């Protein structure tokens, strides 16, 4: 069975945030960290994985990503700090 991930990247603690979705989290993080694609995360140096959640279907992951993207900034910060109060780079643990 395939897994789908909704994730939040940050430029630093309380910095610029980016919410995304992928079916291969390590590969997607490599793209962000290597800055190999032009775009928002490269322009604003957003590459620290501060939150992620796994889903079993693409539909639930897409729905969740859209939900989080509509949230105001403080709700996203609260979500991050509930699971990762120190804003550690979770990609270093995987």
C-alpha cells in the first residue's frame, strides 16, 4: 500500500512556512533541500521539515493539505508546536 504525506517546511523557527503533499517524502525533501527546482521554497530558503503526517489515500492527503493551506498562520504554528515544540528538523530523524 502506498503512503501519502502532508508536510510543513519552515525557513526557521516562526519563519516562512510552506505546506505540501507527496508520495515520497525523502525524495521531496531532497528536492527542497538541494534547491534544485525554482519556486517558493528556493526563493525563501524554506527547507526545514517541522511537521508531517501520513495518509493512506491521495484523496485524504489532498483534502488535508487544502485544509491546512486555508488555515491562518497561528493555527499552523500551533499544529507544529503541538508535535514539534522545538521546531527540530524532522528530516534528520528519518
